[in-house]
C-alpha cells in the first residue's frame, strides 16, 4: 500500500512540475506577444506619419515616395513571413500587416 501511495505522490509531483513549467512558458509567451503588439503599433504610427508627410509634399518627395513604399512593402513582407514561420500561436498577429 505504501508503494502505491509513493507512486501516486511521485506522479502528482511530476504533474505539478509540468504545470509550473507550462505556467512559466505561458507568462513568457504573453510577454512576447505584448512586445510584438507594441512594436506593431509603433510601426503603424511611423507609417501613417510618413504617409502624411509624403502627401503634404508630393513633388519634392516623388522619388522618395517610390523608395519608401518599396521599403515598407519589403518590411511588411518580412514581418509576414516571420509570423508565418513562427508557431501558430503568433498567427493572429499577422492580421495587422495585411491592412496596408
């Protein structure tokens, strides 16, 4: 009987350890998701400010405008590829980049 209780206790300790590891992983992933969201918000703000600037001075910025939109397209494409390659838990983040 004591051996049976010891086996059950060991299994419970293993389960507890696994749960604590999962909670730590969840905390880290939530932090990473929050960081990605903050980075995306900053990128969107920069993009909108740049669009306003380019629309305000169209003749002066015609060449810059082409280069900038090409750069932003490449940047957004790289982010999209990055999020597709990452595990599925990040796939919802990809939606924001398709808005442009």
